[in-house]
């Protein structure tokens, strides 16, 4: 059976990204692999085995174009309101809290935040399908 282990995004400024992901989601460096032209940085936290891989291309001078194909990463949390308030206090500019309803199902509650490179991250209330 297949097992999802990580998702990779390219980032321009390593330290700025590390600061954001630790501040926002408690992700810390699990491993850093430095190669001649690029560095791979695997981030994780005790909540999950799934990792976020940051790729830093050493010769990159300008921001990446995210295009129109990228959607978002998703993170679940125990207390959505508390996390939203924490993000706001940290100056991370979360979008307003939203709720979607579908008949017969619990509501889906969430907000979005963008990392320093413009990648969208959906923060969902843990429960139901969002474990």
C-alpha cells in the first residue's frame, strides 16, 4: 500500500520560510541535505509523520511563479478559533474564519494563510474527515 510521506515546495529565502513554518505550525527541521546547487530541508512536528520539504535553489534570485495549478496545503488543528487568534497576534494575516455546510454532514470550518513565498495553507478544524 502507498503511504504519503512529504510534499515539496520551492522557497526563495530559507530562513524566512523556516521562521514562518515554525511560528505558524511548529514545524522544525528534521533533516537538512545540502547539495552543490540546492538544499533540501525536511520539516516535521510530533503530530504527524508527513513532512514538508523545502527546496532552496542556490542560484535563484527572484520569487517563483506559483501559476494557476497550485491549490494549497492543508493542516488540521484542535481549536480553530485559538489558532486563528494566535496567527493574528503573530502578524501572519489569516483570512477570516469560514464555514461550509453540506446537508447531513458536520460543517467544515477553516481559514487560510500564505507563507512568505505566497503558498496558500488551509487550516481546518480537526474532526470528521479532517483528522
